[in-house]
C-alpha cells in the first residue's frame, strides 16, 4: 500500500551512530517535527520569493554547517 501522507524516517540516516536508545528517541522526534518544519520552510521560502529574494536558502545545522532548505526538510 502506498501512503504518501505518512511521515517516515530511517534511524540510520537521522543518527548514523551506534546507540539504540539515542537513535530511537532522535528518530521519533524527527518524525514528530518533520511536517511542521517542512511547512515552515516552504512558507518562508515563498515569502522570500515574493519579496524578490532569488538565492537559495541555507539552514545552519547543529554541527555548525549549512544545508539547503530542501535538505533540511
């Protein structure tokens, strides 16, 4: 069955480290906030485009790096 409305995350992609409890908790939180972050970033990018901002939006990660908004989703 195909369910595009369900949110899914793989713990090995969210936290690629050993530690069952930490991976589980982080993945559950990732699934819980993913729809809200996706909506927020989509609306934010839309407002930036409305105001003439044409560059790509980068989001700072917890490690201090940066990723494109699409990757942050």
